[in-house]
C-alpha cells in the first residue's frame, strides 16, 4: 500500500515540475506574440521575431528557442501518448489558425538521424490544424533531445495537464511501448506513470476486442473509460461481434454508466451459464413392460446409452452392432 502512495507522491512532484516547464514554454510564446500583435500567421505581420528555419539552426539551437519550420520537416512523435484525433477539434483549431495565426508554439526536439528535421513532443493537433488551414510552416519551441521513454512521458504529462488522452489512446500507446521494448512489462508502465497495475492490465486488455469494435469506439473515445472498456472486453468473450457492436452503439447513444454496462455484461454471463446447463431429452427403453435402460441426447450433440441386458447373447449382439456401426477396432 505504501509503495502505491509513494508512486503517487512522486508523480505529483513530477507533474508540478513539468507544469512549470509548460508554463515557461507558454511564456516564451507569449513574449514572441507581444512583439507581433497581429499574430503568427496573419499576412503582413512582422516575422523577424521568430527566426526562420535554416540548416544551421538545427545544430546550434538554444534550448527554448522558437523557430518557424516547414511542416514537411516536422515529424510526429513515434511514442506519442495520443493516438486518436477528433476531426471537429482539428477543424475548429484550423479555423482559429487561419483567422488569428498560431497562438502557441509546438514543442519539438532535433531529429536524431535526419539533419534539419524535428520530432514533435507536443503539438500534434496544431500540426494537423496548420495543414488543414493551408499553412506551410509551424512555430516550434526547440528542446534538448529526450530518451525514448521521456519522449512518451513528456507527451503523456502535457496531455494530462490539458486534455487527457482516452483509455483507447493509452491502450495503443502502452502496447507500442511494450512492442518497441521501451519498457519491459506492464509494471514499468505503472511505475512510470503512477497508475495502478490492474488499471494498466485492464486498459491493455481492451485491444483484444475485434477491430470493428475498436474502430467504432474511436469515433467517441470519451465515452469509454477504463471500467466501461474492461466490461466490453469481458463481454466480447461472451457474445458475437454483431452483438458487441450493438452494445457499443447503446453506450454511445444512451450514455451508459460503467455500472449499467456491468449489469448488461452480467446478463450475458447468465445466458452463457444457462446454455452450459442445457437439459437432455431422455427416451426410456423397455422390454416386456419393464424398464431396462435409457437413451439420452443433448443439443450439443452428446448421446448416451445406458442399458441392462442380463442375457449374455443379447449383450453380445448389441455390442457387435455398435462396433460395426462406429467402426470400432477390437
């Protein structure tokens, strides 16, 4: 129990430090904007306050420096915490950039293998919106190179401070961390982020459900928290894909709570249990008015024969008939 509390305490300290980094970044961008009241992308605005990109700037940057860089030289973070981008958010942000310019610079590091290129730590929505707005450049704050694990952690922390990524985002991102051997196991993710190991396991289990179901969840990721997602994972083991898709639709349209989804999943389990306890059909076997056995069959295909034949000749005859019927080798 104490380890869990310690992990949370460390996470709070880390968040506090990262928050200060974010605030410093915003302060840098605001200082630039004060010198350019018309905004970053408005025609006729003074652009000399934000240096244009050059190959030399890639090797001689100052940590925290703001640069205007061509979009085709800016790469997305391969370990970004967010996988799902809502089209409406991109559309609204694109309209804002087209009208007022880019208000806050994105955060990036120098690309490790491509000279003159950068990798985003933060600002993927801004890049997508800039492309949609017809821009050719993006203002970035250049930071020192990060390790792979810090590339993810920095992205996760910034999203948590503003608009946290969804459970589905986390599932894809954590799976990528494991597949790329950035972390060894789920426990390392729990320690890194200060999240309980059961929550990590439940989130990753979500990726077991059919792709069609995941695609439908992508359309409304905010509807699917950890607990609802885990209920869906368990339900997917009990019902058909078509029924699972209907349940997802119901969650979206009726805004079901995790308790309501759990109740639906429980009914599925009861239904499965009833199927497992299917009743048999029994046919009594009689001879000269007396019961000598019974033949039973089940919908599953199971058939049993129980019979008592005191006469050895009758027993031998029946056994021989069954041997021939089923091709049994003596």
